[in-house]
C-alpha cells in the first residue's frame, strides 16, 4: 500500500482544523473539492464550514450542495462540549401553539430531553411537533407532585416546576416567544453551546477583566490582573440576552414603543463579587445540581399577568442566586448568547401600566439584597437560601 | 428611564486637553489629525531633554521636557517618573482644562466592523458626558446609549445615575497583556470588537490601561498620579494600574462612575516581552498584596475631596504596604508630594499658581 502523499496529509490536517479556517479562496478548485469531500465523510459540515466552502465560488461545490440537497440551516455537528445526559431544556408554555417555536429550535434542542410545563391557568391543549424527547407537565402534575403548596406556579412561574422535576446537572430555559438569532457573522447562534461554554469555563468575580471573559478564544487576562485570581471559580448561572424586543419594564415599553435592540454585543463577562444585577428569565441557564435550591419564584406581584413585564419573579430569583453565589464563591456570567424575542406583546404594555406596582418594588427589594449577609456557617446553597429567608422575615 | 440625546456630541475643544507622553516622535498624530486638530495638546517629553521632538505642523501644543518639569516643580519634581510613560501625569497637573484625554504614541485610529474610522475622542466625550450606573448592573450595558435603556427590574430611583469621572477605552490588534502572557501568546491579536460601554460596579477593581483613557480632571484629576516608575525604580509598567486602583477606590467613595469599553484604538506596537518582564517582575509579586490592600481600603467620611481621599490613601499605603517593600514608603511620600504640587499648580479659583515660571510655548 502506498504511504499517504504530502498533499493528502496536508488536507487531513486542514480537515482537523476546518472549524478555524477563515478563507479557502486561495486554494485551487481541485483541492477545495477534495477537502469538501473529506469534510462530508468526516461529518464535519457545519453551517459555518458550509459557508466557507460556498464562499470560494467553486462551481463543483455549489453543484454538489444542490445535488446532495444540503440546506441551511442544517443540524449542527454534535457539539463536543456537552452531553445529552447533562442537560435538560425547560420551557414554560404560556401560549398553546408551540409549533413555530419548536421547529425553529429543533436543530439545537433535538438532542436533549425537554421539559415543557404548561401554565396551570391555560385551558387550551398544547400543540407541539413530534420528534423531540419531550415531557409535558400540567396543572394536575403540579398538584399531584406538590399537593397544597405556598408556591404559586401560574404564569411565568410555572417554569420553576420544571426545575424541580429535572434530574440533570444543567438546565437551560428560554421563553416560548423567543427564536434563534443570527450573530454578526451571519451564523445562527447555538444557544445551548454558548450557555454550556459559559457554565463550563470559570468565572472571574474578584477582579474585572477589561477584555471581558478571558477564557474565550482569542483573548486572555490583561496586564495588571493578579495571577492568583486567574484560576477563576465555577460558574453557576449564565444570563443570556435578547435582540429585537428587549426586556424592559412596561413604562419603558410604552415610552419607547418603537425602540428595538439591534446592538449585538459580542461579549460574555462575569458579574463582579458584590455587584447585583437584574436576571431576566427569558434566556437563562444554570447548574441545577449546585444552584438548584436557589432557583425558585419568591416574589409575585399582586396583579401578576402573563406578560414578562408583569413579573419580577426572575429578578428576585436572580438576586437570591447572586447573593448565594457571592457568599459561596461561585460565579455568574452575563452577555452571550442572544435570542430573538418577538414583539407579539409589545404593544400591550399600556394596559399593564394601570395596575402596575413595579415602580416602587425594586427600590425596596434591592437594598435588602445588597445588605444581606449570609452566615459563614451556611456552606451549601440550601443553607444560604434558608438563611436568606430568615433575614426576609 | 434613560433619555439618550440624539444631538451631535459637543466638541469641547476649549474644555479638553490631549496629553501625550513621548520619547521619539509624534508622527502618529498625522493619522489622528481629523479628530485631534481642534484640540490643545500637552506633550510630555520623557528621556533626554536635549533631543528635539518633532510635532507635525498645524497642532496647537505645549511641550514639557525634564528640564521644564524640574524648573516648574523644584524639589517636588521627584514625584514625576523619569524614563517611563508615567511622566504623562505631569501633563494632567499643568492642564487648565476640565477634561483630559491621554493616548500613547503607538496608538492609531481603528475601524469599526462596518469599516468606518472610529473617532475615539468623540466616544470618550459621550461617555464622560452621560451618567454612570455603579450601583446596579444593567444587563444591556450603558443605558444612556442610543438604542438601549435600563432593563426590567432596574430600580427607578437609580436611573439618574452618577457623574462619570473616567472613560476607559480598549485596543484592537496588540492586546495589553503582561510579559508572561506575551511570551506564551506572542501571536495573539485582539480582533473582537465588543460594541458596549459599561459602568464598572461599585466595589470592583479593574486594571486601568493608560493607552486610551479620558477623565474629568475636575472630578478626579488629583487621583490620576501614575506613581514612581522607570529610572532608578524597582518597578515599571504598573503606573496606570496604580492610578486605576487609587482612582477606583476614590470614585467609589465619592459616588462617581468609571466606564469601560468603547472606544477602540488600534495598538500597533508590541513592546519587547523580555524587557517588560524585567520591569514587571516585582509588580507581578507585589500585586498579590496590592489587590487585597485596595479591596479592603476604607476612606473616612470626612474625606470629601479627592485630595483628602488621596492623602488618606497615602497614609494607608505607608502603614500597610511599607512592610511589603521599602519602595512603598517612597511611593507614599511621592503621593503626598504629588498632591502638594497639584494644589500649588491648581489653586482654588481666585488663587495664583506658585510654580516657577510660566509654561513654555512652542
């Protein structure tokens, strides 16, 4: 048998690094075609890699794509960073027809077990497409599991029941009116992969890195960052963001009714120790094994409605989680990934304003959390949450 | 709610000085000409004072070399570093303007993702003229930017913000790494344009880089002392770091804000990592003590001005860091000298500066 040629070895090496190559246009066509064939055989054709080959303008490749019926977006290559056994996706269903939602998320969610919790107040049946490993929990399940409980799981709070019944290490939760979005390079954002990357790389809460997340590719800790702090701590909570319809309170929605979030900020960063933030439940992921006990709906506004701006349960939850993480030496990140949030409800903010009590609530809530000091003997999340609730009363 | 102004950013050409330390030449100003020409420049010439620094035609500037510094400050000149860009803080002291922008002479105009040249100075002015939000983190970053706002859950009582004292810009191309990281990653370039400005939360320290920095001299000027570095000193490349830690502690105490993020400049020159390692060597060990020191500093209620805060800091540096190395006693002394010199050159309105002689013209 002939030993492999130098050219063949080079192409194999290029294949190994295909995800990191930015431009193939300088290669002669026959090599581009050979590389394309190898990429297909190795199962390494992702949306980004496909774009790379199509950008060369090579006619044979364009023809092959058509003949093989390769479509964009396609099911991404299995991300190597997380396994199905680690992740549950929890979706609170506040609208009955989830067909568009699940079809759009199919390439990213289809590998994982999905927990759908139906708003106990919603009468209609859910419409969910097939082909998912999915379990639906309804009002009877909630009552069956918990019986009489002081926790009200109606509306957006129903997702917390999903956190309760999950058995996985990580949970990713997205509102049912959000769809995948494209990043500035035009590739669809894999929300699962980004949240997992955030949770699986350390956070750096003790000192601010001016180049943001130092564990991202192409960046590092800057000059002046103490070396003893460069190991970081485990990240427990990953807070994502939203393009288009941003998560504003109803007053801001009314005054800036035409404003849409169009700025894609390509950064993830750790929220520093001691700094509080408003965690939005619209697009969030966390380490359920460790932080789970802190992820509960503690605050319910009196006239809480079904719109996101009617609630503050996630804000309260986030403040609890942050205090607990700060106390136990864990990290919280914010930034990527983005989702595209529809503005189906945006015009209705004015109706909510009438009964909205949210104006003053945060002015009382925040100082409480900022001054909350948990006992040094509280070394688990469980103890911390109990300690916090003791302070509450 | 944040009401972003759609009005054009004021030039502030009579209220802002650009301070540039240099040892070679100022050819880089040619590229900045469209943006810098309206402004007055203060050039601090480091190194050999007999050398002539060539300034491109058409700029309005004043230039100070070591002889000028010695003449104007007399014995107090000892607080100004020699053979280190830390000498730039002399420029802050002699300026009479409200705002300072400082930039290194190897920093050029960068392009944003659309290919447009970035007017760094304009962005810094925007940052300084809009409030900061240090008491609660806004997840959509700077809420005063056009197109952004405070998110749901942001307390309304905190939406007015506080005055911004410092605007810390970033760098594309050569990132500001320390020597060990430069040695391990000599080819890494910062290519990621992060389209955000954010306030660094109260109580959080950060590594302030002096390459692309603007501040409100009236609000925080006396805290921007860049320390004793360079010739005859056991440490270098920590001048801006030191100023940043002091500044952050004081802004936190006085309820002022520090922003970081946009604008980007293009950093063209990577300094020699082996030379850097020698300069930074002590700093790398000392910063392990310095960070806990700054994180636990508490300033008394009576410290109501920047100068009072700074003198109190100097006292604590002497008391707590003197045992780390004798250098910190010298540094504490210089911090006091700096404030004395600052107050002499910047008396309260109505007073007359008592420095030796008027500043030299070009």
